[in-house]
């Protein structure tokens, strides 16, 4: 079964107790949201030849991922009551994760006939944006509703002149049949508006979006940034609309790929969290769950919009946009300073994440990387993991505090950019070397 499992906050909280021992934290047995670095002690010859970064570096990367889960869990999830919800359409199930009860809805294509009931009162779903999540969610919703024999229209809304119109047309959305059009026309005509544009675009356009939405319509988000932005300004969502979130725990291409795979293997898909932030007419929960089921989520679990944006932005800033890039840059410099050829240093850093190791984690989980190490490699890994855990925790607690207090959002929006201009990472020496390596590599060889 090709499912992707992401631990809930409560599961990560329980894991943090295991990880926070006085000397040597135990290795976690769940998948963490960070790509690891395979060591030179890999058992598989191809992996060993392709990815020869030291096992100690994998320990550092894994420690960052473990601490990230622990910090977020202990800060926002460990002390919260169990999030309960009521649904009149789907079956709610109570499960136990790491000693805590959670309520979930199991997905599956057998539930698609329930979608018309979940989306009762909705005639058009407007998908705004064609970035990472937009194409996947729009196509999954369209295909699921078609399988359910529903007459609900899924319409893409884009800026006039956007180059994404051609991509949307190629995916089967057309102006002629009312499934593709202008962003403001789409917002105004939709009963459920899925706002899947970038954070900066949301911050720039939220007032106009709110003004175009119908009374009693539903705003759907897949990221809680807009709530954090409004809070930083002392504002709230309009009181005449419902606000929900469905947040797939994977990038858009994976949401689509595993949905398509799920046509052959029932249960393949990306798990999602859901939140009901504002409910003006008691429909919001079933609509959110229907949205998640239609995306192909094998499991849907409850969160709050505030917890989602804090944990998501923290993960992005602390891991995806900070640690991963920082790790490969520092390793590249370390390797070249010690005499390694630049081309090989690039392959042993960036391509350990983008190549075989990333694919291993995606298909088999993080633990498979560790299990591929020799006994000597595992010892080196554990030593680096233990040495890195507590320094990483201090740094990541500081990152989380900046996110939780709103300082991070305010600094990026109002203070950070003029004072600390953002450059392109592809201007560093490592990425320049990467251009050369990629240009000479045989097609399909990574």
C-alpha cells in the first residue's frame, strides 16, 4: 500500500519524551519531514557509490527533523484537549496514537458516492491559483466528483494574462465549458473558494477576495498563513463566510500522483489535516471532510487553523528553508576545504537529498536510510545524532517562538526584506557547480 504517513502533533509529542533523554536520545521510528543524508557505509553498492556523504551528516539531519517534531509538539500540541468533531456524512473513528486518543475519518474511493451529500448546497468549487497544490487539488476534485456522478463544477480562477492558462487547458479545464476563467469572476461565482495562491499573493489580495465572495460561501485554505497575517494586523475573517482548511501532508505533485495510483491501489494517497475555523451555517465540517476525501486522503485528522500555520511555518523556516539548505551548503564548503573536488562535493551534498536517498525516504521511510548503514556507520550516525540533538533544540525553540508570537510574519512582511535583502541561492558557488554537474550528467541518471 503506497500511503504516506505523517505523525500527528500528539504522536510527535509522545516521541519527544523518548527523544529527550539525559544523554543519548533514542532514534525515532516514525517518518520525519526532512530528507536524510546516506553515509559512505551504505550496504547497497549503487547507493554507496552514488551518495558518499558521511553517516555523521545523516545523524545531524535526522536530529534536526526529530527536534522539529518535538519542539512543535511540546509547544502547541501536548497540552491540548483531544480535538473532536461531528459529521453527518462520514464515519468518525477514534484511534490511539502514542497513548493519546484522536478522531479521524478514513478515506477511500468507496466514499466518493457520499461527496454530493458532503457538498450539499455547493454548485461550484473555485480553485484559485495554479502553483503546487492548485493543479493537483483541482484535478483530484474534478475526477472524484465525476466518479460520484455529481454535477458540481470545479473551476480554475487565474489572473488575466497568466501563463498558467495553457497548463490548465492542458489538464482539461476550458473556458468554453465554464471550468476556467478570471480569478475575480471565479471567486464571485463559487460557493466554495479554495485559495491556493502564494502567501505573498494572499497578503496582497485578501481584501479584494473577501469583497468578491458570496455571503454564506466557504473559504478553503491549505495553509494557515492568512490567519497569521490577519492576526498580525489585528484583523479577522469576514463574519458572513465560513472558513475551513484541508492541508495535505505532501507537495502538490505527490497529491496528484498518489491519487492516480489510488485508482489501482485503494488507500494510496496523501494524508491531510482539516480545520473548521468559522462555521456560519453548520456545513463546514462535512464540506471540509468531503474536500479531503475527494483529494484521496487515506486518513483525515483534526487540527486548528492556528496550530496548522504555526507548525507549518515553523517547519518551513526551521527545516525546509533553513536546515536543508544550510546543511548542504556547509557540507559542500567542508568537503572542498578538505580537498574534495567540487563536482564530487556537490554530488555528495545536494544530490544526496534529491537523488537516491530522497526516493528511499519517499517509498520506504526515513528508517530505511538508517537500516542501510553498516554497523560502523550506525555507530557514527548515533554519535552525530546525540551530539546534534540539544544544540538543534535550542535553535529550533527560538525559531518556533518567533513564529508563535507573530514576530516572524511581521519581520518578513514589514521589516526583514529592506534590512536583509533576499538573494537567490543559485548564486552561491555550490549551485554554480551544480549547473555544471547537471549539464554533463546523462539524461535520467541521478
